[in-house]
């Protein structure tokens, strides 16, 4: 455990006049004290006396000691106060409470973060989640959101610190470093939180990292985990959102798993099945004979919900010109995009083609 946790309490104990406080480890080495000149001194006999009487305060060398017990029930540290009088005993008991609370808070914070990381990385058995959650006083059925923040290019190591400052509730929210570029943010949320709110949170994360560290990111959002055991699924969904978005929504920097639509299904299909589908839809590679202007027209037609008048207006072309282009597409591919069923097939086929192209580039 970091000695700075104890030293933080020492700053408060300095206010008590005429007394010196500190902490020794099991070897009797002073690891923290209001008198920094004592740091590093070794009092093994004092530690031995404390170890033999862990339930009560003991005196040794004109100092009063009281053991700090670990979760496993053994002597881990001892707090001391100068003096062997009754007032020293009272001060020592008071310091013991403050230092023990600081130690417990630090360990719970550290252990909770490790626990959550083990859950999302599938490094803990489902049955053990309940046991460990109970040990850490962890609410199992609170709704939580999972954001996967992927830094583009080389990652900045200080990104974790910046995000930790954004989510200061260390007992409920967790900022976890996954690797050099990926950071997982697990945030406890209100039951009525909707996807729009989650996307606003993601936008705040994106803006903060961009403004403070000039780091560009893409952020995947998983579905809300209603239980601790669902966190791993939500994390995998956030990963999928980024991967699918890389193929189908290349302009988006925030991708919500619940908004992936058909892209999510296509991404999970075997490539052989996709190739068969394409060969059936576009016989004799008919799609390859469509030029870029025609493909742009098709995409605009889809964007405007198959509305001929609206699409022609957006393209700044006469309505008849658009109709002529659609007829040309029908002649080449056999699909009339003005018919809803044909349009669906064409749209899916374009996405499948894009997916296959992305696989070839890997």
C-alpha cells in the first residue's frame, strides 16, 4: 500500500501539540511520521511486542503502539504516539481510527477498481462476482454505463488522470487503463438514464481529452448493465461498436452499440456467406460498372428516404435526370431503388461490400 496514504493523515495529526505520531510496519520500520527525521528507523522489539498483543495498546520505549489489523486478521502495521501516559493511549487510539479508515478507503478503492477490471476482462468466474462484491460492500444491481475510450495514434499516459478527475466518485465510478490506447470508463447511473444522456457524457469525455491533451478519440458505448455480471457484455458491446463504426460509420467518433442496426448483423456474418450474397445480388459484378457519380446518387437517395423530389433538390438536378439515373441503375443491376424491397436489398449489399473491403485491408 502507498505510504502517502498514511502521510496524508500525519499532516492532520501534526496539529496536536507536544506529540509525535507515526506508523511502523511488521519489521518495526517507521514508514510514516509527523517527525520526518524518524522515517526509516527500525524498532524490531517494539514490532514484536505489538505482534504479541494485537488487541490492545502497548507501550515500548516511551511510546504507545496499537496494531492495525489486515482484512485477513493479521498484524500489518502499528500506529504509535510519543509518551506512555493515559493521554498518549487516548491519542494513539484516535490516530489508529483515522489511519485505519484511510487504509480501508485506499484498499477498497484499489481493490474495487481491480475487481471491476477483472469483471469486464472476463478474468473472474460469475459465481465469484457475488462473493467478492459482498466483501467489498459493492452494490451488484445498480445500473452502470460502460464507455470504451480509444485514443487514436499513440496514447497519452495522462489521459487516465484527466478522466479520473472527470469522474471523482472513486467508490462508484471507475477509470481503468486497458492498454496503451484503450481506457474503460464504468459509471454508475440513474435508472432513468437514456442513450441521449450517455452520448452527451461521451461527448464530454471526447471534448475534455481534445481540449486538455489534444488527444483525438473514438468512443464506443455498450448497453446499460443492470447488474455487475452484465459489465463484461457491455464492455464487449463497446468494443464491437468501435469495430463496426470503423467500417460503416467512419465519420462518427461516438458510436452507440444500440444504434448499429444492420451493420452489427453484417459484421457478425462469415465472409463466405457475404460473398455468396453479393454474387447473387450483383450478378456478373454489375455493381463494379457503376461510376462514382451514380454511387453518390444512390447514397443521397437513401439519405432522403427514397424521395425522388427531395433527392433531386439536394443534388441540384432536374427530377427527370434523377429518374433517368435510377432507370440506368435498374438496367445494370436489376434492382429498382424506388421499390422499398429492392432498396433494402441494395442497401444491405452495399454495406456487405464495404465490410468485405475492410476485411481485405486487414
